C-alpha cells in the first residue's frame, strides 16, 4: 500500500517552515531525522505527568515511569525481532554501543595477535574504538577494501577471515554512500571461523527490516535519533549468552546486585550494562517513534524511499558537472555527489541559501574519502516524509549551481 505523504508530513511540525525565505527542504536525514509530534508530545508529557526515577521507586509515578520505560525496551525487541527484552541495552547511541562492546567483549575476549575485521566504508565510530583496543592489547585491525562503486570486495573479506579473527564489526548500510553490505553472508562466514559479528545499524534500521535472529548477528548497534526518535539515545542488542559472558561497562547504581566493601555482585542483563539514571524521558518518547515506523510498515517506507532515490539519481545525472559518488547496486536512500570544479562545502552553502539542507564533507568517514580520492561529498539523504517535488527543487538548484563552473 502506498503512503499518504502529505498527510504524513503534517505529523512533523518542523518541516513547515521557511529557511532564508524559501520552504525548507530537509535532505539531511542520514545525520538525523525529524521527529513526529507524537514523539515531542511524549517527551513533554513525561515531564508534565510522570517524571520519576525508575525501577526502585515505591510510588505511583515511579511505577508508571518504569512501566513506560520498559515498554520501550519491549518495543525495541519487537522492532529488531530479538528473542527477549533482556538482550536490549539502552545506551547514548551507536557510538556508545560500539564502545561498550570494545571495552567489555573486546577487553575480555580479544588479545594480542587476535584480529578484528572492519571495512573501508566504516564511520569513525566503528574504527576508532577498535584502534584504541588494538593499541591497548596488541590485537590487529584488518580492513576489507572496496571497489570504485563503493561496494566491499567480498572475496577479499574471505581472504582476511581466519582462525585469528575474533570479531567482524561492519556497517550494515553506509552513511556516506548508502551501500548496503551483504551482512547475512558475512555473518555466516564469520561464524564458520568462530568470530563474532557486530553490525553498525545506524543507517540500516531506519530503511530496512533488520531481524537479528534471521541475520544471526551477535551484536547490533543503532541510534534513536536516526529513527524519528530523540537524540542521545541508542541501542545495543547482544545475544544473551554473549552479554552474560561480558564484564560490566561502567560501575555505579542500577548495574549491581549487592555492594559491600568486600566486593560487589552485578545485576542481570540488561541492567548490568546500564549504570546510573538513564535517559528516561527520551527512552519513553522513543516508543512513539517506533510506533510511527511500525504503523507505516518498513516495506512501504522502503518502497517510497527507493522511488525517491531512483528519481533523484535520474534527475541529477542529467546535470552537466554532476558526479555521483558511490553507485552500489544495493543502496539505502543516500545520494552522495560532487560537482565538477566546486568544493562540496560551497555547494552546501549555496543549497542552504535555497532552503535545502544537505550534509557536506567527509561524513565521519575520512578513510573512505581517502580511498575515493575525495576531500568530501555533498550528501542528500531521504526519509519517508520527503517528496519528488522536493527533489525537483534540489535538481533545479544543483543545475543552477553546477552551471557556474560547467558551462
Ligand atoms: N555509524 C553510522 C553508519 C552512522 O551513520 C552514525 C551517525 N552518523 C554513527 C555510526 C554514529 O551514531 P551516533 O552519532 O548517533 O552515535
């Protein structure tokens, strides 16, 4: 069933404004998506009616807050089809989720001479934590190369895999190019050598159906703010037996069973990994974002976004001086490009003057940009509330801007 986009846009108050005297065209969704009114209302509603610390309170507000908080955990479980809610750890975001795995699983199970495999497509948050770990424990970081279309070289991945591989940590969908990696195959192959697999789902979870049991991934990290939810909140999914085998991340309240000066015992998962008072209000509001996605249906969202991506690629490729960056066969709705003779930042500023919000630069993927021989790109990324007529506005603007250097 196709979506009623105009009606759906009505749910997002921020979209209905002018920027520099022009209607806002928001194409920076890979950086963060906008929030529907229901999410905003849930956040204010929490502080107006329910605010209390969770889990240990002996009063009605604490009970209510706890119940709402835990119902988001259950909604996340359902969203990624995890076996049980205990496998859902609530974090600050993808970055913290990956750092948590590096600091706990990494320190305990990866040692000197062991290998971690990542890819050239990675966001810095799936590079730096592993570099820090390798520096600390003498493990070795291996990187899967890519082809010029921006796809990983799968045969090279197979060559890198060995008995020394302890972890494959790979992006599901690239934020810079949109490339979707063949993660199901990667996971199966990694498991054959006994390695665990972490998926960076920061971009994939908003566009694709991600079923952790069907994929059989060991960890999945993602952020609420790219899923129409609040900032400063994310998820780490992990299989129960792995999470139970890992030491805690941070020490403090909530993560303990019993504390004495002779020693401390730790709480059950997921609480073992959730020290301190969490981001309660945002967690509660996040459920409304998940409801929003589930109500529309992932298939309908993907169909609409695929159509936008195809339309944008067609419209823009007509333009003299337009250079697409990353032309993988399998992509989420991210269109990265350069304009011949122009710096991406200058293009971004000129688009902004026309009310069009895009991201320019290296997109936190400097090694990828180096591989592509680029300083950066212009990135237009589409969400479910974007329309073809907005893409017409972009195409018209890009045409005028490109003409400056491409007569
Ligand atoms: N990985 C990818 C692929 C991303 O796109 C992002 C956000 N740009 C991150 C990781 C980091 O997410 P966060 O900043 O929300 O922790």
